[in-house]
């Protein structure tokens, strides 16, 4: 996957930025929703803790960290795609592994690799 400088990538996912919003369920428990852009906003995902021993649970730092990672996906994909034209023609095995990992991440994000 070699990209040329200024080559525009087209994707079918909801365009970024994706933003987090802290919300409350009817039972009072907290959850995080992730929304993308669109004419009316685009709901993408909710991250909830569910119930613990029959009681509503609030999100934890781990839930928040997961939400941050998910919401950064469009930015990470764009950054990797912008980096690809900078790949050196010759690189040592460490550098080659780094570029292969970047290509694999792009392929996974765009449905052209293992999901």
C-alpha cells in the first residue's frame, strides 16, 4: 500500500472527528457515547459498565480509556495514511517491521486486512 503525496484516501466510515459525550441512563448510571460527524450527528457506539450484583454500575477509567481510543480512530488512520508516503525505500529490519505494522493497521481499519 504505497500512497503518493497528496493522494486522497476515500473511506466509507463516518468522518471524524469522533467525540465523547458523558451521559446517564434512566437508572442514573453513567455511560459514554461516541458520536461522529453528519448532518444530524452520527451515533457510533456506547460504552457502558452494565450491572454489578443487580445494581447499575458507572464507567471506570478503563471504559474511558477505551472510549478515547475508539474516538481517536479517524485521527490515527489519517495520521498513518499521511505517513505512508514517507516510507524509505531501504530500511533495516526494525524499520521494516514498523512500516509493516503501519500498513497492517491501515488494512485492518479499512477492511482490507484481518479485523
